[in-house]
C-alpha cells in the first residue's frame, strides 16, 4: 500500500470516528416525575421542583454532571408533595445507587420567600434551608452510631467548655473551647426512630472575614431510619428558633416521598 492509500485509509477512520453519535444525556426538568434510590429502604418518587442555577468553578470539567444529580428542588417548608404508590421490588433492585458526591438533596424556604436558587457553596438567602441526605460511613454502621452518640463524643473538654451549658429554644448548648461565639447544641427529635438533632451554631453571624460562612449546620445520624442515613441541613442564624420546624419538615417530606417496597 503506497503512502497516498495509507493517508486516505487513516483519514477515513478519523471521519468515521468523528461521525460517531454521542450518547444523549437527559437532564431532569421541573415537573418531571423521578424515582431515585438513596438506599434500598429510601427510594424517593417525586415531582421535581424548580431547578437551580449552576455556578461554575474550576473543577467543572471533571465533576459537574447534572444528569447524575439527585436534586429534588426547592420547596416551601409547608409543602405537601404528591404521594405515589410504592414501587415493586424488581424495580427497586434495578435502580442504581447514587454517586457518593451526588446524593439526595432538596432545599426549603421559610416565610414563603421567592428565592432564586443556585448550587453555590452557601445558602442563597437567609430564609433558605439546604438539606442533604448522605449514607452513614462504614465505621458509623459498625459502631451503630446515632445522633446521641455523636453528641456525647463532642460534649467533652476537648471540644467544649463543659461548665458553659445553657438552655435556649428547647436546646441544650455548650460554648466551644476556642470561642464563646461558637456553640454545640442538641435536643431530642419529635420523629419516631430519630434519636435527636445536633446543631453547630456560629452566633457571630456572617461577617466579611468569614466569607461564605454557614451559620447553622444541623445533623441527624440515624442508623434505625430508612436503613441508616445522615441528614445534614444548613441555614442562617435568623432561623435558629425554627430548628424544630425544619427537622419536622425534613422527615415529613422524606416519609411522603419514600416509595421503597419496605416503606
């Protein structure tokens, strides 16, 4: 084969490769009904709420995959979603588990605020609550870790001023060892099989030197709920008094959305 024929042959391969159709990626839209598996005991079937605006960063090419995100939308805290029938065990078995960094998310709004929603680091508005559902780590499962165990492991002289205990808004709080403005607070939950709520509170609020700080982070570590999940939520300091309303709303929504055969 002469050089001309060889060149034509390789050009043909390049053309064929370039014409290969790309797999079409489906990105879920508002109003679409999705069925997403968090684990075999928590499979949400829900109508998607408003989509969020993407804020690009330097890692977009490697990690931004909107078609794989399990983001349900932004809803008012008193939102009542449609309840779908449970799915079959066969359907549940065929559903994929979520990516470790793209597990179930939804946002809540307080005071019926209309908030433009983004996927930036911090909440978009002081009346927004960002909720993420994660799996418990292997170590947490082996130790049967729950919220109360996490609280007890943190309420020690290593982390807090043990003699600083005080009560506020139905919570028991301790001042952190490095600053009186940072607190660990906890309380029991009203929800069956939920052991409690653990809050990390920054009472300074947001200041210029904090940058994009998050002022309240709520955690529930629950091995006996939905096969074992870790619920984390973030909001503004102004919403501290609504911590129990937020906790109740999260579990109510998960219960309504859950369509797992075991639910």
